[in-house]
C-alpha cells in the first residue's frame, strides 16, 4: 500500500484555506474514494463524504522512510 497526501479547498472556508488529508491506498483513485462521494470532475470540483463541496488541488505520493 502507498501513502498519499491530498490537498484541497472547501467552499465556505476563508480565502486561502488549504486542507490536507493523509490516506493509505493502492493508487490515487482509491485514495480519493476514501475522501469523496464520487470522483472529481475535469476541473477538480467534488463533493466530500460529509456533503461539503470543494476542489482537489493536488495528490502526492509520500515516500516511506
């Protein structure tokens, strides 16, 4: 399994807010499934599991030390 860091912004939060979540998964798509109701659209907009709307900014695989 790989470790992924997902950075996102959420509607309703102050300007410049960047949230960060860490997930373990086999690939990026699986990591997003742990955080979202469905895959983001082409522009990155999505709905999170708790119903908030936002945008995925980046997904990065973290190196194991």
